[in-house]
C-alpha cells in the first residue's frame, strides 16, 4: 500500500533522506524507529505530499505522491505535533473545521470524540485542555475522515503512561478495522508493543528492518539464559557450557523461580548498528 524506492531528499547541502526504500503492506502497523533528526518526520511529509524530493519514487495506495489529488488526500489521516489546534475553539468546533473541508458528515465528530474519550469535553475550549487531551484531539482530527492510511508522527511523545496506553489501544482498534498505520517513534517500548514491521533509520539511511522480534533475535550474539532463584539471586548462563546441568540442579533443589532468555532489546540493536541511543 506504500512503496518507496531509492528516495532522497535534501535541505540545502544536507541530505535528510538518502536512498530510502521500503514497502508497507496492507493491514499492518509499520514503524519508523530512530532518534530525533533521523529523517522520520521528513519522510511523512514526503509521503503525504507536503514536501517535494529530488530523486526516487514513492506511492501511497497506488498514487504517486508527487501527483496526489484532493480525493487521494481524503484517504489520509495525519497526526503531527506541529499541525496546531485552534485554541479558542471547542473540541467539537475544531473537528467541524475539518469535516467541512473534507465534506464529511458532522455525525462523525461525536463518534470520534467518543473513541478518543473526549465526548464529555466536546464543548470545552481547547485552551483549557491538558497536553494529553490535546494529543487525543489531534488524533481525533486524524481519524474523523475515517482514513484508509493513518500517518502518526511520535503520537505519544511526552505523554503520561496512561494516556499513551489509551492511544495505543485506539491505534490497534483502527488496525483491526482495516486501517494501515505508518508510525514514527524513538520509543523502543512503543515500537515493540505496536509494530508488525520496523525500519531503523539513522541519519537519513535505513540501517536494518524486520519485525521487532526478528531484529532482536538477529543480533542476539550472546545467547544467554537468566534464571532467578527463590532467594532472589539472578544468574546468567550461556546456552552452551553447562546451562542445562545448572538449571536441572536448581530445579532439583526446588529453588527455581523464573527462567527466560536474554535477547537484546531494540535500543541495544540500534546502538550496535549506529553507536547512538534512540533517545538522542
């Protein structure tokens, strides 16, 4: 549903996207994982027709992003931090602006406000909203046209865990309803929880791709097992070299509390590939 081939974009002499190629399939949550400045937001702007690019090809739902029509853009929902809200308008009035622009029935407003749990605040001015409420309203604005493709740029950045959890649940529900989700994040936990497929982006280049599980297993060099005993002690064992015997011993002693493998997380993988932290 989204195809990008050897795409490059520069600002002056700085190349922000350098030969990017990727495929986003129908029915998946696709994650673009990388630190600030990696080129994530720029790619969303390119894919939604907001920015031109120098070379390569890109299409969304079969439409060349350089030739997107108004009808094409109606299929997109976009949530970006710098797409501001009208602070002096109510939540309902903010959404009505967009339903008027896109020719969507106002009936959709009440439904989407309920979906993001703002139906009780529909008549409240946005200037009185908390940060979490504003982010949910931005998400509601992206959802109000019932898009087929949803572009979410750092949708939970700076939010409390409960609000982030609520947004994650809305994203999953939209996926189940058939929406394609294109998500950018630098939060490895969010990527692991939500994404079916990931691309790791660093300084405008793709450094690795795969499912979160595949990526972690691919870079599991140490292959270790951690056991915790009933007295609280933790012990890391290599897959080879007596691990089975040690586990059997602790089992016989009746002291085994937990056992699990010690794969690297996405942060570890990213640091190995780039030398940078995702939060950087």
